[in-house]
């Protein structure tokens, strides 16, 4: 089965992205979603690698033009609105998984 | 004397300021940066690098309890990992992480100095996790001594390290 690929993006470095990615992985595992590949990167690297991913979760403004779904990573850091965000991401992962299976 | 060293980074009274009266984010970044520099944790280039980064990628975070800012920069400016902390008497405006046009009223500044990319996750997991812990933030805001804040941090870090 094809994995759903998620890229988590931070400002200049990767510090916050790695933390947010870690939290997201924990959340998805709690939701029994294991067929995802989550990676952190810096904003300056996003344009070069975005094609390889199904979804962007970012704590920086995404300036790269893309039609891929973009979520804010901030709730993963502050805890404010975290539950809602995880629900939205879980729904999107399931939607992408469905699409992958049918194609 | 009790050691200030956690396994990978330092939190010490000498890096903590309580109820600071200061007007701007630039001033508090310079003040915390100077503490880290004087005590040998960062290179001379650190503070300017943090200031520059804050302009492009601001670090204000609106937690449930209060605004928290986590100014930081790349590992190349750091010699030994540490966290410098300030609580503020009056709030300072930082711009919001991920939303540079928004403003966050900040009462707690946690400046992160991390010298090794491999330590990032460990340090963030232990320190940044505080931002979503309402009770810990409240305790930090109520503290009147650097020693108290250090103890609150130690208690929290011990708790999350067990997991």
C-alpha cells in the first residue's frame, strides 16, 4: 500500500518542524494511522521537495505555489486547537489514501 | 551544589530573569543573548543571528495561558546547548510564528541555544512542550525567583523524560 507523505515545514531551520513532526506522528499513531511518512524540513527547501509529498504542515508562511493541502503546524506547538487540527489532518490522510487506492 | 546540567543542555539561575521591565523584543533578545554569551554558551554572532531570524521567521506563540516567544537560530552560532528564560512584568509584542503580520502579547521568553542538530528533538520535546502545559506556564508566571523557575523547569523535564 502506498504511504501518505507529509512534509512538516519550519522557518529557516528545522527545529520546530522536527518537534511538530514528532507530535503529529504520535497523534496519528493514536488514531491507528501508521501508513504515513512524515518528514521535517526548512522553508527554503520546500520548493525543491514539495512534489514528493501529499500534504504540507507548516509553521511558516508557505510561499511556494501549490495545490496540495496546507495545514498550520502552530496548534501542534501551542496545544491551542490541536485536537481540531489532528481531526482535519486525519480526514485528509484518509481521503488521500482512498484516492491512492483507487488510482 | 546541585548540578544544573540535564543530560544534554543547561538550565541555570544565571540564565533566568524574573519580572523584567523591558520595552521591546529586541532589548530582551539582546539581554538574554548577552547572558548566554558572557557565560560561554554562544558565539559573538548569536544575538544578531537571533534578531535577524526573528524578523523573517517570528517566534511568538499564543498559548492558552499567555503569549510565549521562543527566539532561536542555527546551531553554528552555539557552543554549548542551554535555555535562557525571562518572565516580563509588562507584555512585549512579538510577531506570530507562521503569521508574521499578527501580534502576540508575550509574558514569557525562552531563548533556545542548541549546538547540535541531533539534540534538537530532545531539547524541544522537553522545553517547548511546556507551552501547551497550562499549569506549568501558570507556575512560571507566578514565580518570583530564578531558582523557582529553574525548579519548575526541572520538575517538568523530569516528568516528560520518564515517558
